C-alpha cells in the first residue's frame, strides 16, 4: 500500500540523483544498489514500475562502465548492465584479468558494519557472481543474475575458465568445475567476520591484523 509507494519513491530518487555512488551504511560502493534494483526489475511485472525506472536505470548502469572496482563490483555491474540489454565488454576484460590461478576470483568487499565501517567479503560469493557474469555474456542473452545452486550446477557453459587465466598459470579448470566447488559453500554456510585461518571469508579487521 502506501508504505510500498513511499519506498519506491525513495528508490527512484536515489537512482535519479545518483545517491548510491558512495554506497550505503551497510553496503560497499554503488554496485549493490544497482544489482538489487536489477533484480527488482527482472522479477516485477508491474508496467508502471518499468515505465518509471527502466530508461533511467539503463542510463545509470551505462555510466558505471569502466569505473574502478574490485571483482565483485565488476561482476554485479556486468549483470546489472545485462539486465538493461547492455554488453559491458570493458569491465568483462578487467574481470577476466582478475581471475586467479585456481580459477576463482579474489574476495571483493560487499557488506560492512554500519557502526564500525569494517568491510566484509567472501571469495565464494565473488567467484559465483563472476561465473554468472561470464555466462551472461557468453550466452548472449539474459539469464538469472543471482548465483544460485541451480544456475551454477545446470547452466550449460561453453566458455572454459582456462581461457581467462593469464599465461604462466598452470592449473586450468573449466567454469563448470569451479561452479561445482563454489556451490558447496557459497550458500551452504553463513558469511562471518571472525574466521579460522585459511577461510575464504575476510574482513578489514583480519587484513589489518
């Protein structure tokens, strides 16, 4: 009812005035807002909503192409652009260069504590989003932009991850192999700040210690 209308007005204002560019109290950078908004537009069949936001959303995500960002920011940007029908080849090239020797991607900052500003990242989530970004551009069409276990396990993948690994890296694995490993823990266990040594989850506190 009225509460939804007020919230939608707020979201539209944030998009219009680019208030998302510095992130929020709990989310790092501009991309989470645009990514989540892409999810809203993808799942909603409200004609009035699309008439109000689609064109502006397309303009805003296209403005982000080429902006600095870590691996998770680039993956979310590519997926948000894909929803708007934009192929973000610029950031895809950068994302490919970030792929690590084992086929995954480095942990990117996604969430943060509002009171302390400590940032949290997870390598599994970053890799899952990067895989989906690769799939979207390889398929040449929009697929589900959320990295769920069904997408990772069953989506046909024609582009090997090995083709994105810089020369000199010996371990070559397909995207399907990486996805199989990632789905076991991306959504199976919670993301925590204080973890044992060797965990894929990291925080500012751990990196500075």
